[in-house]
C-alpha cells in the first residue's frame, strides 16, 4: 500500500489532552513498509518525523512542524506455547488495553495489572509502563525496532532496553528508534500480584478469595475508572509527574516535618515519594486556571477542561514544580513527552 500523507491535519483527536494543534503533514503507518515510506517522505521533504501511538503521553505545545506518523499496524500472534512460558508478539499499533484483554481471553496471565492503560503496544516500552506493582519489563521478552538513520532492523533483549522507572533506552535516545513489534513472556499458570494499593481489598469486598487474572483485571479497571479521568470525557495524559526518588536522609527529614508523607523505600538507599501527595499538600488538587487544571480526585493528573493550550498546561505544570520545590525541596520531573 502507498502511504497516504495529508497536509495540515488537526492533532486534537490524536492526543489524549485534546490539545488543538496542527501537524504540518500527517500519515498512518499500517505496516513496516509504510513506516519506511514515511521515513523516505520526511527525508525527501526535509521535515522531521514524529512517531506517535495513541497520543496518551504527549503534551503538544505548538503546531508540529513535522510529518507526524501514527502507528496503526495490527496483529497479535503466539510464537511459542509452554504452560509456564508463552511468548506473544504484538504489532506496535495494537491498542494496549484491548491487547491485554485478548491475552486474558486466551488464558494468558501476566498483563492483568497493566489493564486500562491507554496507548499502544509500540509505545509501552518507551517509558516501561507500570501500574499496581507490575512494569512492562516484568513480562518483556524482546522487541524489534527500526533505526531511523540506517533503516536497519534491530532486535532488543531485556538488558538492551535498559528499562528503569518510567524509562528506557528508547526514551533516552528519543527519535533514534521506531518500535515495530514487541514480544511478551506470559503464562498459562498465573502468579498474581495483589499486594499493591487497594487491589486485594477490592477483590475481598467482591467476595473473591481465589481470583483469576481476569478478576484482577476487572478489579483494577474498576479502581482506575473511579479515580482517573477518562480522556474521552476530560483531556489528560495520566500522571503528569514521575514519583520522585530521594535519598533516605531527605525522606526522613521530610517525614519528621510531615508525618503523613507518603513514601516507599526502594531498597537501594532511595525512597520513592508519592508526587500526588506533595502536590495535594501544596493545595493544587482541583485547582483551575482557565481550562488548564489539576484533577479533583488525583492531584498528579493535569486536565484540559476544554480549550486549554499545551502552553497553558505547561505553564501550570511549571507553577506546580516551582511550588513543590519551594515547600518540600523536591524536584518533580514531567512524565509526558513535550513537543
Ligand atoms: P504516545 O503518547 O503516542 O507516545 C509517547 C512517546 O512514545 C512519544 O515520545 C512518541 O514519539 C513515542 N512513540 C510512540 N510510539 C512509538 C513507537 N512505535 N516507536 C518509537 N517511539 C514511539 N502510563 C503508565 O506507565 N502507567 C499507567 O498506569 C498509565 N495510566 C494512564 C492513564 C491515563 C488516563 C492516561 C491518559 C495515560 C496513562 N499512562 C500511563 C500514560 C500512557 O498511557 C502510556 O505512557 C502509554 O504507553 C503511551 O502510549 P501511546 O501509544 O499513547 O504513546
Ligand atoms: P495510588 O494507588 O494512589 O498510589 C499513589 C502512589 O504511591 C503511586 O504513584 C504509586 O507509585 C505509589 N504506591 C502505592 N502503593 C505502593 C506500594 N505498595 N509500593 C510502592 N509504591 C506504591 O496511585 P494511583 O494514581 O491511583 O495509580 C495507581 C497505579 O497506576 C500506580 O502504579 C500508578 O503508577 C499507575 N498510574 C500511572 C499513570 C501514569 O500516567 N504513569 C496514570 C495513572 C495510574 P507508582 O506510580 O510508582 O506505582
């Protein structure tokens, strides 16, 4: 198929903040060949190339003077099947949550804690998506990425991806790689992770004592739906800041001043602080300036009440950062990718 490149396309439907900016050029790539065509097109027209998935981790601050390529490749296949180890491969453009559901329907456990995360399979390794005590790296097998500069395909093992907390080699080397497909190690024998947050409690409330992976997925979907805004209703990009890691001494000093501080020791002389708690304590929860705001139920989530621009959202984020550093001496790093 030949790549359909369109000029001056609004990106409002393609970013979960619902920010209304234009792409100079826009195309959807349905397979590897169309990805290569996009690269050739950008080179010929001498414009940058920006690859996006579901647009759920983006903050677009101006019209994008690039060829924006949305990954739209589809396909899920089982590569090998043993009871404890089923290797599944999915194309980058597969929407994440439906992919999780497909695996669960096939009787494959491992992804249940990552239910209801928006976005695509191909973007998931970018920040090593994580939720409720599980990260992508815990179920990762390998991936195939195309190096833009050379056009060569590379296979990445777990070690080569250099996954960290909301981090990977692909994030560190932004713009170098296009992830084409990802492989996961799942299992027909579930090893459930129920210790995190309110997951087990929710299952107990429902009278479920021996949960299946599907039960866990449903419980997590319910918890998330109660707390997090649906981007289709209220624009947002999930957590706007990463949870900061601080040295133990700093966490102890803060705890002495703020006994309610929400902090999780990481076992490596660092403590993870709940950024949402810091922002809430600073009084930002539910704050609104024009259409840029802070969610009323989760202070970590910035929201677009309608017509906020990317710059207005960025300005609000910077005010929060400045306030949190002044009050707590803790610096908050933004999580979404800024363009
Ligand atoms: P995009 O936003 O489209 O892109 C993100 C970045 O990846 C961009 O830099 C883009 O250039 C790059 N990129 C995208 N696809 C590719 C590719 N194929 N190859 C190379 N680069 C690529 N995140 C979590 O970790 N845990 C959560 O629990 C979570 N919950 C969320 C809840 C809500 C309501 C929302 C709105 C967001 C949440 N997120 C969460 C953030 C986001 O959903 C994830 O980071 C998701 O993986 C982003 O996928 P995407 O396809 O939308 O990526
Ligand atoms: P929450 O349960 O209210 O918890 C607040 C914070 O405390 C979370 O950010 C979480 O850190 C941390 N935490 C909670 N229990 C923990 C434990 N037992 N051990 C270590 N850390 C713990 O958070 P929430 O906002 O409702 O989100 C629930 C989960 O979904 C979290 O894992 C969160 O990361 C994920 N989520 C992510 C995004 C995103 O855009 N990145 C958006 C929504 C939800 P961690 O974030 O490190 O897990």
